[in-house]
C-alpha cells in the first residue's frame, strides 16, 4: 500500500462516520474539502448536508444500540437526546420532529428531555 493509499484509508473511517463521501480531487466542488498529502492533493471530501447528517447519526446510533431507537427505554432515549443535542441535531430544521419520529415519542417529549437536562 502506498503512502497516499494509507492516508486515504486513514481518513475513510472519519469521513464515513460523518456521512461524507470521498472523491478524486478533480471532482471537488466549491463546498468540498480537498486533502493534501506531502504537498499533493490526493482526495476530496464531500460533507453531507445537515439534514442528511442527522439521518446518518440516527442510523449510527441505532446500529450502536443494536435495535431500533423507538424500542429503547426512557432513560436510554434521554441519553440519545443528550448525545444528539451535543452534536447539534436540534439546530437542524425539523431536527426535533426527526428525532421524535426515530425515538417513537412526541415533540413535546423531546422538549421535556431537553428542558430536564438544562434544569439540572
């Protein structure tokens, strides 16, 4: 494996975790991030839109939990909401609705979880 291939292999898990996409540098758009290694552009990263990121994060959390988020108990759901708040999920338009749907609860419940944490 060449140094460039090793570099790309090293950044791939991070890009995958963010829901991004790796592209050849020549295909990079104005919003893509081009990464260089030893002075040469080797790969471009296309970051997802915020709404896509939230869906990707929810899928990753579901994978981590090993079951649909709606099947978690209340305490686990509260932990998920704390994690998502720390990652900025509720700054995304319709973020509360999206998370509520994934957790199988109402928007009101999400706001209660958020307010409960702030009062502590």
